[in-house]
């Protein structure tokens, strides 16, 4: 063991239809259904290969009905990356659904990922970062090693609430759902959650790996923000993460999409700020970010971090907040 801090890089492969729902734009054009997998995944593979990174990709199970998507999923596994469960149809309201529907979403995606890639997932990330007692119980039933849904970032949720309220005022309610506010006070470092109250420490049979927020202010330290920040601010935010034992860096497939190259309609580009940056700009920022992380961290897939926490609890420490 190196004694260095641990980092993980994960990519949520939300299809573009999710962003159409968030911005209340109606159904996404059918030709965009596999854009994230077909266009962004090969770019992530290239960047990770150049930087020696093994990442975790959270997959929406229904996307694997496409043979080309299944092939790319196998390529990810062959390259040493982990595939995680991101539900079967990405319902933002998953944490509010009855147990039977939650079980269907988890089980269907679990089966689809295992069948397509030959390796069953051991970790889960909820749509919209919303985790409930029912969801945690179903993950334990399936035997998952970890969940990585908790995102205790007040600034992120404040901005989300403003956007959702604005859409509601003009009669176009967003398809997104506000997270249980109790998640904002959850531990920001890896912990074993309470089976009934996932935002508190307890004795659940799986580990919670919260998405990165800075110490004290709990600013979101996710890829979508970092790739768009000026280099000095990006470096400062990454330095602040040295106050945590695990830097759980989350990105989305859309982070390596290019609106012009990938044929993404202007109606979505106008509402999604990260689509206004070029692919070259985002790739350069991403390479610089990975290089900076490599100076201070050992980068491991989330399953490996969870196994270490599960074995010894060595990462579980009091909050730096």
C-alpha cells in the first residue's frame, strides 16, 4: 500500500434524453439515443489509456439493447474499467417509487450489464443523487459492495432549485426531482450508512462513497464544473480536496461531447452550458485535471476503494467540515 490518498474517476453515461427531460424540452430525437456511448465513450477510453486511469462507468441498463452500445461496454471492461449500475431507465424519481419498482430498476440494469459485459456490477449510483431507505435495502439484497449516490453539496442543490423553479414559472416543469435535503448533512468521506437513514453513519452491509465536495464549504468538485473553470480556479479546488482521504471525481458522458461534431441540436445547447465549450477545450482541461490528480493520489475504480473501506475502514474518518 502506497500510503497516498485515493481518488476515483467515474463517468455517468446518462443518455441525452435525460437532459431533454431536465430542461423540459420534450422527447429527444431518436437519432440521439446512443450519442453518449458512440461518441463520448471512445474519447474517454483514449484519455484514460493515455493517463493510465482505470475508471468506473455507470451505465443505464436500457441503453444496452443497442448492439453497438453492448460492444462498447465490453471494450470498457476489456480495458480494465468497472461498470456500475445507474438504474434501468434513469427515473429521476427513483427514490420515491415503491419497493417493487425500485427492485425492477436495479434488477433489470444488473442483469443487462452482466449479460452485455460478462461482469456483474457491484456498485450503484442513483439518478439525481437521491438515495432512500428502500433503495439501500434493495442494493443490500442484490449484494452490492457500495453505493455512490450521496452528493452533500448545498450550492449545487440551490442552483438546481433555481433552475427548476424558473422552468415551473413558465409552465415547463423539469423532469428532475429535488433530492432529500437530509443528504446535505451526510458525511462527505466514505462511510457505512445507516440502513434506515442513508445520510447517517450506521451498519449497513455496503459502503457509501460520497461524490466529491470540498472541505468546509462543500463546493461541488465534479468534472462538469472543473472542466469549465479557469485553470487557476480548477487547480485551487483540486488542492482543497487534499483535505479528504478520497477524491470521488464524478463526470458525465456529455462532458466529452461536442455540439457541432456530434450533431446535438441547438435547443439543448442553449440550455446546457457544457455543450458550449469545444471538445478540444474540454479534453485539454480533462488531461490537465488527471495529471494534477496523479501527483497526489492513487487512482482506483470505486469497487477497489469500497473493498478497502469494507476490509479495514481505513478511509472512514471524521468530516473535515
